[in-house]
DNA sequence: GATACGTGGAA
DNA sequence: TTTCCAAGTAT
């Protein structure tokens, strides 16, 4: 298709897409009946998150927090725990902030006007459009990564879709294609097509709108969308220490800003150039707690990534080094945290940990050496 | 516009 | 194993 195609061409595209969606739509829990609260939670949860992972979290969340009021009044730690493992934890805090705005400024009723939805914390242009259309069937677009991919192929857009010219064009094309009164199904159909058919490796033989697709006609759908500049991945070697003293494990709470804000963790940090992991963990504990520690065992090497880092996490079992001056166990000198605890494994299970540290905690729980803890 | 912000699945 | 990236937002 071309931008200057006649309107009936756009309409035919929309009809083919809607007919396909009616048959191919996946039965997802938030599609059983469209409630504003359910659509909101699902949309926030699925931001930059794969569908399969989202479903389990969604069902547990709805069980635990069935409405806006329950989110507004819940302890933040409970919300965070329910979100543990999903990533982008700022979403949780924004969720609660938005819930409180809805309770206080909208009488507890989820707003239906696009501008009012957009004004809520954590809701940007995509999510505002998604809620306004999917929950309320308002005639507004919802352009996410799927829609950008689909349209970059259908209209053979040869510049990166995130750059302004292409982004503006895609939104104009989406608005022109959207059939009045059908935004709920149309927006979901476009995303569903991107998720099931027009994927990174497109399955054009199964595509209901193949006859409209310019890049397919040119034989280059796999060359669309044109990738933008990507951030380099930074490899990082990190140490983490499980300090055991009198049957308890030392954990600390991260600051309220930055990555994993407010999360609990085993102390540690980056291995500096020229440093062994053992030297690094001793230094980190001295810096962060003023404890003198002695590594007694290497527990694991855990690989995980976060945002633009690829981390190798070297994990050590530690004890207080009686031969060195150390802060007393009950009075660490906390410099990198807002709180600390001498915890049992059951305590740790109930805290919220970053994924890498949660893996370490799970290893401890399965290790007979820690059976009494 | 660039960057911070997580995680695990897929290839 | 490494790389890419999935229903983005805030700053």
C-alpha cells in the first residue's frame, strides 16, 4: 500500500484485518470482558514484556488486587512483591500513584477520556490509546512496537521507525486506517497480527493483509523495520556475598532511587580492574557495612542481564573475619543501603529481590548446608 | 533525541 | 553462547 491509496483501500485493509482477528484472537484473561481496571493492569504489565509471562502475573495480581481501591491502599511492598521478576519496577509505583489519583480526583471511577487517561502516572501515548480503545472503544489509535513493525512493512518504510518522520507517518496511517466504532478490535488486531504473523521473522504465507503489503511485493519484508541505533551491551563482573552469622544471613535494602529502588539484596558490587573476586567482596563489605569478612566458599556464578548490562555475578559464602577489626554484627555501618536485616531463608523468601539475587536465594534454599537457616 | 529502567525467551 | 528484543514511560 501507498500513503496516497484511496480510502476504500484503507477500509479494505481494516476489514481483512478485523475478519482475521475475529477468528485468530487468542483467548486472554483480560479479553473475557473488557473492564477498565483489567485492561489497565494488563497494558502496564505487558509493557516491554512477553505475553506468556504476563498472563500468570496478571491472574495472580487480579486475585490479590481486584480493583483500583485495593491498589491505592495496598502497602507498596506488597505490590512490589507481586511484581517481582517482571522488571521495570517503576511501573508498580506509578500504578499505585495512578490508583490514588483515580480514587481522589475521579471518585474511584476509571476516567474514560483519552486526555484524562494520559494524565495518569505511568501512562504514555500508547497505553492511553490502548485503554481508551480497548476498555471504552473510543476511536483513538494505540501504536506500539507491533503496529510500528506491521506498518513499516505494509507501507515499506525505509527509515528507522523510532525516528520522528517515520513515527509521525505511522501514526497518521494508523489513524486513517482505523474504522470508526471498531477501535477496540482494530487496535488489538493490529497488535495480534504483529505478535502472531508479522513477527521479527514474518510468516507472510499466513498473513491476512499480504495483498496490501508493499515490502512483500518488493520481496523485502524481512528488511523492515529498519533498525535504529542500539545501545552497546556492557559486560560487567560483579561479586555478591552471603554473610552468615549465628544462623542468619545479612541482607540490605537498596536506596529509593535508581535501579531496583527499595529492593533487598546481598551486598556486593563491581570487580575493579586488577582485583580478584575475593578481594572485591572483602572490599565491598568493608565499604558498604564496615564488616570484615572472609570468603569461605564460592557458591555460584550467575549470569543475568539488566537494561544494557550483561552481568556475571560471582557469589561467595562469607563469615565474619575474627582476625580483623570489624563493625559489630548488630551495628553495621550502612553506606549503600537504607535498611538491613539478619534474615532467615524464610524471611528472604518474603522480601523482594532483583532476579539475580533471587536466583542466589533459591540456590541457598536448595543447599543442605543452609538447611537450618 | 538520548538515556535509564529488567527480564527471560527465541534464534 | 551471544544477540536481539517484547503490548513503553519518564526525564
